[in-house]
């Protein structure tokens, strides 16, 4: 990736894992909704990975559905 990459997950080559609720909470607002790309600054690929990981984490009761 280039140095002008806006996505933090691309820039630091970070893996998105559903077993890390502390990391995934950065992408959820106070009410438990997923934050959009415009707020988080994720690229489309990583936004899809984050949303998939949050949904899996919720199904395993690592993250709450609502707060």
C-alpha cells in the first residue's frame, strides 16, 4: 500500500479477528451499532471484515447486541 492510505488497518497491516472484542469496540457506537466507513476511515475491504467479525463476535456473546 502507499503512504497516503487512509485506512489504518491497511497502513499497519492489522488483522481483524472476531476473538478480540476490545479491538472491535472501536468500530461500534454507544448504542451497539456499527460505525460507517466515513467515521472509522476504513477501506471497503476492511469495513466488510470488521462488520463480519462484529457479527460473529456478537453471536458468540463476546460483544453485546445492544447496550
